[in-house]
C-alpha cells in the first residue's frame, strides 16, 4: 500500500513538473486576451526592399507604373525580387519613376499606401496602391526542429506561428526564456518571452518584425545531456513511465 501511494505521488509530481516545463500558456488564466493593437503593423525600415503595385480605374493611365524589376535608380534588386520592387535608401526614401522620391521609412504598410496614393491622384484616375515588405524574414536558431530563415509572405505573423513553421521546440528547449533580438531606432534590443504564460499576447515581440532573430536556448537538461542521450531522452522517459504504470497495475 505504501509503495502504491509513493508511486502515485511520484507520477503526479512528475506530471506537474512536465506541465510547467513543456505546456504552453499554462499559467491558469482563462480570460480572453487580445494582442495589443499598437504592435500590429510592421514598420518600413531603411534598407528594406518594398514591393509597390499600382493600378487604377483607367488601365491606360496606370500602364506607366507597371515597372520591371530593374526600374528606378535605386532598385538594385537581386533576381529573386518581383517586378515593382524598390530599396529604401539611407534617407528613408524610395525613388519611383514618374513620381519621384517618397519618404516611406517609419511608416507602416497602410500609411505608405496612403502616401503613394496621394502622389498619384493627379496622374491616375482612382489609384489603387498595394505595398508589401518583400524582405520580411525572421531567423530562428537553437532548440527548434528546423532552424533557419523564415519568410513571412503577408508581412504579419506571431511568435507562435513562426515557431510552428520551425517545427516547434524540441524537448530540450527552455520555454520560459525565448530570446528575441530586434533592431529599433538603429539599436539592437533584447527581449525575453515566456511561452508558458499568456502574458506573451501583450508582449511587443508577440507579432514578429522583419529581421527579428529568435533564439531558443536549451534548458538544464539540454545543457548537461550528451548528444546521444539528447536524441533518446524522450523515448527513455516514455519507457520509464510505461514501466511505472505497469508496476502500479500489478501492485493494486
């Protein structure tokens, strides 16, 4: 009887410990949480490659704005860039043929579209402008299954989505201190995010920005385990749990 109680206690404690280490958003809060809207829009930065699509009610008036990928004196784009793509220069400007230079650095996509639309009103009947940051990529390193560069096509993704694209965290990841480095005002700032807490939804780095560097460092187990044990550790824990459960069944 004593053995059974000890075994049950061990399994319960082990289960609670695993929950705190591996389960996301487990701090017990049940209320609905909405991400802070002030962090929702990506800001165009110096050096960004911006894709600008221009159309209008009168197709002929919009025709001069169907540029090739080499259009503009500051295009300088690699072959992987689509047409109508321009580089934001060191002053924060984009040089668009016919229109000229427009300040875009410091604006979000919606503001940039409005700024360009206002420039086109005298040239195109009912202009329609679509802006996209072409080089919107983040880097994911450390204890994830597939580290590397991740391109965000629609310019909007949150941290959980990016980690999902990277194959999720490994069992050796420290889920309480995800490190994110972000460039802001020509400075690189470091943020720490706890994936086990719902507080991440109000974090300024919950929605990723272009050029974010996300590093998932190993937990204590990941630091001390040899390489072989790290690959077989989860399987070993499953076997131990199965043995203990079987022993509990026969000692009833």
